C-alpha cells in the first residue's frame, strides 16, 4: 500500500514537472518567435509607408514648384510694375492676370500696393473680387515687406478657402513698389492622397493639420497649442475663427494610433516650406494579425513536439519496468502514437507553408499591380513614337517577305541584301526610341562640344512627323554645313530648335505654300543657325518685347517659350534674336564653334 502511494506521488510529481517544462518551452517559443514576427511585419509596413510617403512628397513638391516661379516672373512684368507705381487699377492688367490664373490653375493672383491695398486681381470681375481690399494685417504682406519673399498658409478672408499664399516684394531703385501674391490650393493633391486609403496629411510648425487625405482632420492639431500661441493665431486671422481642436490621432512612431484606435506606423518627412512636415500613417492591424497567426502556428508545433518527446520518454521509462513481452507491446504503442503525432505535426507544417505561400502570392500580386500602374503611366510616351516606328516596321515586313521569296527561288545573295536592310531598319527603330528617351530625360545635362548634325537629326525625329501631317515643307541642313561642332548641351539645343520650329509651323500652317527653312552659316569663329518661315511675320507692336515673359502673338499662348530659349542660348555663350525680314519671321541663333 505504501509503495503504491509512493509510486502515485512520484508519478504526480513527474507529470507536474513535465507540464511545467511544457509551459516554459511554449512561453519561450511564443515570446521569442512572436517578437521576431511582429518586428518583421512592422519593418515591412514601415518600408511600405516610407515608399508611399516619398511618393506623396514628390507629388507635393512638384505642385509647389509649378507655382513658385509665378511671383518671380510677375515681378518682372512691366504692366504690374506700372500699376503699382501709379497706384491705379488697370482693367487690362486684371484681364491678363485672369488669363494667367486660368492657364496655370492658380485660384487667384493679385497685386498690393505698399499700404496693403489690392490694386489688381485675377478675380476682379467676380462677386468675391479682391479689388479694394486691405490686407496689411496679413502675415504674407507684413513679412514680405520686410524680407522680400514669403510663403504663408491661411484661410482666405474673402473666399474662406484655405491655401498657400506665395508673395514677393517688387522694388524699384531700392524702394518697394508693392507686392504680388499667388494663392495655391491643394484640393488636387488631397484628392490624390485619398486614393491610397491611408492617413496622409501636412502639419505646420505648430502641429496644425493644413492638408489631409481625410477632410475631417484639417485644421485640427497634433499637439496642444499654448494660450499665447492661440492668441497670436487669432490676431493674424490665419485660421479665421476655427477652434483648432486636437486631432483624434496618436503619433508615436511604431506605436501610433489612427482615429478609430487602429495601430499604425508613422513616417514623417520635411516639406520644402519652413516648419512643414508630410506625415503618412500606415495601419498595422493586418500585419499584426498575420504575425499572430504565424506565432500561434509555431507555438502549437513546438508544444506538440515537446509533448511527443515527453510521451516518448515516459513510454521508454515504462518499457524498462516491464518484461520482454510487455516491452515489445509498449514499443508498438509508442510507434503508433509517435506516427499519429508526426502526422499531426506534418499537417500543421503544411498549413503553415500554405499560409506562407498565400502570403507570398498576395505580395506578388500587389507588386504586379504596382508595376502595371507604372507601365500605364508611360503610355503617352510610347504613343508618340507609333507613327515614326510604323514606317520602318512596314518596311521590315516587306523586306522579310522579299527575302523569303528570294530564298524560295534559291537567290541567297538578294535575300541577304533584304536581311541587311531589315537589320538597318531595326537599328533605326532603336535610334528613334533612344532619341525620345534622351529628349524626355530630366536634368539639364552638361555643356560641351555637341555635333550639330546629331542635334538636327534629333529635331527631325521629334518634330518631322508634325510638319508632314500639316503638309508644311521643312528644309533642315545636311552635308558639310551641318557637320560642325558647337559649344552647347544637346538636349537643350534641340529644345531651342523645336520651340522655334513649332512657332514657325503654327504661323504658316494655314498657308497653301507653307515652308520653313533652317540654314547654317559661319560668322568669324561663330556658327549661325537661321530659322525662317513664309508666314505673316511678327506684329511690330510686340517685336521689341518678344523675348520678355508673357509677350506673345498667340491668343492661347503664355509668352514664355522664347524667353526660355534665349536664356538657354545665353547659358551656351551664344545669342538668339529676331532678324528684320521683308517676309515672314526670321530668328537667328549664334553659337560658339568648338
């Protein structure tokens, strides 16, 4: 009886120790593997969030860059300077500002005198006109009068719409004439951010949300504002009478929370405006659920493996206490149980592998969708080469058919001639696509020796088809006169020629004998290129100001192309001028010979 009780006590202690060991193993596996899977999942989400944030930032920077040049250009506009100097409202200037606002997409463009009074505005003919309004209290006026240029975000005092005010002071002889202001609104940017279904917003130095993919978050704060700061904002009326409540967000890197409590990863990048940051919040819940599933699977496998090992040890211990026959029976039972446990473990392993395979397919599908989106974005580029490539492709088909016919008639020499022509045509297709890629590439490139005939060939590739489609004769130089080398940048030299040729084509497109001629000559050590057309010529009223911003003879033109072309030629060390001619328009380019 005592032995039986002692045996029961020993067995009970062994079972307790086994369960304790099992608990320790399961806890260790769950803790170590769980932390690792959560860390990996969080890192993957953070990488995705960083990529999305950079993409959103590039979109915002492109929008800002589009408008920052306008105040600088307006400061050189003689009509604006004249209106500010006289202090009188010019209806013609209002109309020009309205046209410029429509062309650029700016909500409003206006000019203030030195007292902050609006004397010209693009919305002069609308009920919400700014004419006659006093903006001396606005930061974008007070600060720009002191610093020369400023960027200020605020609610419109007339329209009530938020926007970024780009202002620049205009001076004459060291004294201020007034200020030009361009308002930029970010509705298009916010709409683009909404499409990624994540929380993306811009905060200023005070933590106020200015632009957001969720309109409900706009003009809430990400941190508390001091009473003194609130009084300052109220005095400047930057945000009108909005209460600037706290946003229902928690920003703490990998421990952030969205408004509904969903855990998220937060990435913040500086915006090229003082104190601004772009914040993107990527939800973590899906990644954490996936990590939890993998952790539970791994913990289950570890627990079953540990139980199997314990059962095996127990059966081995029992086998040593039994006789030979019982030992054999016990071995069979252990083998049977081990097989069952192994099958269970195998099934669980298969399930884990299936889950991992499904996750991999999901990631691959997502990457393929992203790639398809990228490929779709270059559709407009590939469409532009279709006509130029169509002719060599049709010729290749003809030469291939001829080569097959010659081979059938046992004329290998003639077939080889056709095949060589096919090789040359495929090289031509490569030249076309390479030229368009080079012309579309970003960056100014270097200035140095450039083969003039190579640049002319590039221009012929880019604009020749448009001349043929309009039925306009285009005579480009060839032979020895075009084989000169000049100091320039090839892509920007092509840009100047394309601009001049497009203007010439627009001028002669309606004439029955339309013609544009490009000639090359020498003037001392310089090379002279002349672009001449037989159109109606340049209106003498704008000839003197043709290369200044916004001077144009086209009803739908902004008047910026020739000014940019002359700046490029000046950078090359050359000149671009309009030459008097009895008929049509003649532009002369002078380049330094290399």
